[in-house]
C-alpha cells in the first residue's frame, strides 16, 4: 500500500532499509485487510510536528 510510507505505525529498519507495519492485528482483521480494503483501516497519519504545535 502506498499510504504505508506516511503511517505512524510503519517502521523502517535503518540497517537493511526494509519496512514493516507495527500494528498488531488478529486473524480476522488481517483477513479483512487482505480481502477487500482499498485503504488500511489502521492508517494514522504520522504527524511529526504534533508535539511542537501542542507547545505553542
């Protein structure tokens, strides 16, 4: 999924450059995700400036 690169749950290993989703899905959720969603239901936009805005 193209949007995974922008998700807060997507982690990239700096040693080998491989990325993976860090969301813990049970078997039913995984089947639903692989079966028919156009977008991930767990997607959360990674907002690296969220802390800065809350300090203002």
